[in-house]
C-alpha cells in the first residue's frame, strides 16, 4: 500500500490531475483502514453432496458387484473422484484400469474362435474400443461384418 501511495503522490506532483489523484489517495486510505474479511468458505463446493456412511457402503457394494466407477458416480449423482476417494477410504482393492496380458490373450483366443468384439467386451467387462485396440496391437486380422477375413 505504501508503494501505491508513493506512486499516486508522484502522479499528483507531475500531472494536472490533482482531483483524480486525491480520489485515489482516499481510496487507498479506505482500503488500508477497512477490515474486510473474506467470506467463510463453505466446507463443500457448490452443488456437492456430502457422502454418508450408507452412501459409502452402497459405493463399495456396487463396485464389488462389478460396477465401473463412472457408472456408480452417474447412478449416485456424485463425481468419479468422490467414488474413488470413498473406495480408497474403505480400503477396497481397485481393479486394474487396463487389460492384463492374460486378458488380452483370452480376447485374442475368443476372437479367433469366432466371437465378435462386442461379445468379447461384454464377457471380459471392457469397452469394445479397448478390445479392438488390444487386438489390433497384437496384429490380429479382423473379419468384416459377415465373418469373412479382410484383405
């Protein structure tokens, strides 16, 4: 604030704006003497829902039943970050985010046996795009929609 006063004083000394600079000095004085406080922060962000013990139990039950974090968050009207935090607080072992090598091997075998990418995805619990990407990474030759090998 002292620097502001100094700068306004210099401006006043070297310009024809004495009324404007006196207004600035008055504003600085008021800012220094006022005891404004910040508004107290609410413990939760706007629109956030406090998670109860019952909610946590429901999150754990849904997750252990095979539910995905995004699906649980949508169903309960909370963020996926909150779901993950609640699972961590409940010491739940999280499923891996990606497919393991054995799951990819299984997907390759199932595709070679004639199952579609959609059916493999449903069986293994992954998105169809994930299955397709992993099969492509393994160099699997894809069939067309009629089951014929693509050239």
